[in-house]
C-alpha cells in the first residue's frame, strides 16, 4: 500500500476522533491549544496503538488467509465505513460535561472516548497484517494525522459548534468504503 493509500486510511480512521473532538470543543468555554493538544494526544496515541495490535494479530494468521484477504479487507472496511455513515445520521448532541460547563479532559473522561474511537483502527490493523503493510510508518502516520485532526476538531467545535460532526463521520465512512472497494478491485484484477 502506498503513501497516498495510507493517508486516505488515516484521514478516514481519524474522522471518528475528529467528530468526538468537535463535541469536546463544543463543551469547552475556551478551547486553547493546550486543551486541544491533550485531546489530540489521547486520540492520536490510541489510533496508532490499536492498528499495531491488530497488525500483530493479522500477521499471525496471514499465511492461512491470503487467498481471501482482499475480501476480509473489503468487508472490514465496509462495516467500519457503514457504521460511521450510520452514525453520521444520528442527531444526538452530547450535553456539556457538567452543569458548570467545565470540560473534562481527565483520563476517566478521555480514555473511554479514545478506545471507542479507535476500535475501527484495530480492525484496520488486522487488515494491514493481512496485506503485509509496513506497520511502523503506517501507524505513525495514522497517529499523527489523528492527533492533528483531533486538535483541529476541538478548535472547530469550539468556534463553529456541532454542525460539522455528521459531515465528518459521513466523509470518513465513505472514504473507508471506497478504500475497501479499491483493495477488492485491485486484488481481483479488475483494473
């Protein structure tokens, strides 16, 4: 997989984190760069760690499933992308984190969000293992991309509010589905 493909996947995977970061920014009275960095680091670290874990699992099973690995990638990316698209149509807006309006960036608040937004990255890591992607550059790229977009999400949420959340998830889901189709088409030799 080339750098452009990794970049597209990184952006697609980071859309969940971006959407949650927008919500975090919405709940903040003032989103300074320090707060944005904290959110970005949580999401970036987990988005990098989860595909690494998935990759390790995928490598161990790769020799048994190479005949149909492209179908697995297609299905996983389709499911992940489909879930993101479905979530983009949900209109639930989270309430502010406390009645005083103070946002919470504590581990108790951020860890569950970081894990929840990176589950799709775990599945992507399994796909990376099957496709024999160079994992260290890939996870580094995914982590840094997620961190930057999450930081931007905090600022966007703080400035513009929640109106871009669903669009980000819709775009991310669509990107992942197209990547799945691309992998399938390439392995089937259609193009």
